[in-house]
């Protein structure tokens, strides 16, 4: 008896009115009694400020204070500047037929000039001089299009514009299949062994993964190669042929008797060997000492044999002392002989100088022979003591 609340119709008030209606007849949900947003008419399709024929959305005339039915009565003389109305109070209006009309809502910034023609372009999703055509009218997946021809410039999520203006899917090699909706550049990187803006190029076969921008390997598939593209072999002297991916330096040591970052320098030849491992460390210093006769970290210094030198020096000293003793004994003998003769006989005794010389030479020969024998004997004795 009291009817239905707004937007409902029917005997039980459970039927919705037509979407354009604010209220409708209880027994006819298509007949509007009141409209939203200034629209009028029995179907609420007559634009604001217009007088339309029944059930029509075409302006037949304008309400008081409004003009230009062809522009749906959106023009008003009150916004004119001057009596002739050739100019409006600001750029949000344009002059037309002695009235100022509001610029289309689809103009970017809401500004336009006579025509109307949007000055700053269109809001997203529209194109044309007056920005009245939807981009989706040409391509349902297009979000932003060229103002003049409607060719798509930006697509919906997961798509990007093809050269012909259509929207195509992001490359399947894009991580999460996400790309820039304008350029198609993969925004989250690439899947697997691909690189490039659109992840459409393969990494080098030796790469585990590579950088999206350059294709340079992030890591190598094998530990025996190195370099930006993992295409250089590690030194054959590296232990297990393994090296650092960036520098090529041997990562776990050297094979055989080599040292250095690249294991290309031989260990010093005088290093002592122990087992089958390398005989020097990373710096080239001997790990197990030196072979006989050498010393130092790298075994490059010859040893001085102090024991043998001492033995020789003692032997020579012993020989010299022996010679001095023999000479002293000979001198004493001659002196005693001369003392035993009576003084009166001394003047009459004539020594044969040659006999004296001969005697001296014989004594000297015996002395030298004995000295060398003493030297040899002393050297042999001291050598045995040293060795024991």
C-alpha cells in the first residue's frame, strides 16, 4: 500500500529498477520516476539540462540558461567574456554559437579550445581530437592509444603493444610472465638460461645463469672454466683443474711441483720431496726442507761445511808444530857438539861446509816427510772423530 523503497519494484518489492533509474513504478521497473546525476526522462537517458522526447536520449531543446542542443545543452552564456561571446572565462570552456561550452571530461587537464579540441591530449583510454573515442573500440586489451589513430601504446597487465598496434603476451621466458606494458621488457628478470630485455636470447652453454642486461655469466656450469662467458679453461696445473670463475686463479691448490695464482711457476729445484704432493707452498717456499748442501726458505743458499774446515786447519797446525820441534832438536844437537870440544881444538877443526849443508838437507828432508805423515795421520784421526 505504501509502495517500495528507492530502486525496487514488484509486489514484494524484490525487483530492482532499471540501472539508470533512481526510483521506478512499482509495477514497471523500466519506467523511471526519478533519475541520478541530473538525467531526465522515463528511461533517465536524457542528459542534464536537456528536454528530450519521451524515452529518447537526444536533446530537443535546452532548459533555461543553457544552449546548444548538439552539445547536449552543456553550454551557458554566463561563462562568456564580452557581449559577442567569442571568448570564455577560462580554458575549461570553449566558445560555440554565442555560448561557452564545458570541455569534454576526457580532455587531459580538462582544457580545450574551440571545436572542441583537447589541448593537452586525452585521459588514458581515449583518443580523437575531442577524446571521445575509446581505445578499446579498436583493441579490447589496450589501455592507452595514440591520440590521432588509436594505435595501442600501452596494454593491460601481462601484455604489450606489437608493432602493428595489437596487444601481445609478454615473452614466456619472463619471470612470472610479467613485462612492461608499454615496452615488453621483462620486469622481474628472466627464467633459466635466457637474457636480453625481453629474455629472448640464450646464455652461453657454459653458463649456469647469466645477467639479463649483458649475457655475462653469473655462475659457470662447470668448475673447470672461467671468464665472463665461462669459455676459458682453467690452468692444467690447477688441482683438479678447478679455478675461480672471475680471475682464473687456482682455487684449491696446484698439481705437481708448481706454485702461484695460476700454478705456472716451478717449485725451487733444491726443495726436498715428500710423497707425491707438491714440495713447495703458495709462495714458493719449500715445505719439507732442502736437499743436502742447501738452506733458506727457497733452498737457494749453499751450506758452509764448518766441520771439514776445522779438521784441515788442525792438521796443518799439527804439521807446522812438528817441523818446529825437529828444527829445534837439530839446533840443540849442533850446539851440544860444539860445546863438547876443547877450546884449543876448535880453532883447528875445519868443517866441510858441504858436509854441513848436506847434513842440514838430510835433516830437513826427514823433517818434511815426518811432518806430512803427521798431517795425514792427524787428519784421518780427526775425520773419524767427526764422523762418529
